[in-house]
């Protein structure tokens, strides 16, 4: 899959039983693949986010972001200072086999290379989509169709459901992400 023509591969950590040690090992087996490693973490949690990034993820997908405060917390945990508050704990990302030998060094360049995608899955998230999309460090937002229907009670294709999807879409466009 890493060389199948995709820009990144999203390793599923929200609904899968894979552990971070296995993910880091999997990503290390193809360090020069065309698709960069990405992960959807299980929740907006510092430990989950840092495990993903320390394992080498360059794309981070975070589910169920409902508020600007949650979006800012994700940015804090994902980015090194001055943009965020990520601690420098090491891990596979820092190793020469992954990103340790990139020009300028991993620590100095990851803030410019991380793609941070926040999932909007509830009506509260839809209500706050404009503000969430404007949080510095957020690369993209998207309406998670399955859970948006699950949490809202709206069925795909109904006017209320489509309106919610369009609100998230329009928020992303307005924010330029």
C-alpha cells in the first residue's frame, strides 16, 4: 500500500486493536515509500497524539473535535514550540531510518511538514466548524459522514444531514484549509 500511489496511508488506531509498537515497526519497514505514514488516533489525547507522531506519522487525523478549545489542545500536543507544547520524547520519528536525517533535522522541520486533520462528527462540532477551521496549525477539517449521522440522528441524504455536511465544507473553504 505504501507504494500504491497514495500521498499518505492512514493507519486506523481508533477502531483497530493495533498497538503503537506494531505501527512503528510497520512504518519502519518502508521508510522510503511514496506514501507518508499517517494515523487516525483514538481520541484527542496527548498520549495518543504523541505516540503517533513519535512513531513517525506525518499526517495526524483526530476524531470528534467539537470545540475550539479541543482543537487548540490538539495543536498544543501535535506541534513543538513555538506553535505548540509537544514534548521531545524521542521515538522512531527521530531515528535516521525515519526522519532523523532530513535536511534541517526532524525536530526543526516537523512543524512545517505535519498535516493535521480534525474530524467534525457532532452537531456541536458543526456549530463550531468556522472557529475550529481557523485555529492555527489545523491543516484540514472534514465532516465524518458515518458518525455525523450517528450522533445527530440525521440520515444521509436528508436536508438536515446535507446542510450539516455543507456547513463543515464551507468552513474549510472560508478558512483556506
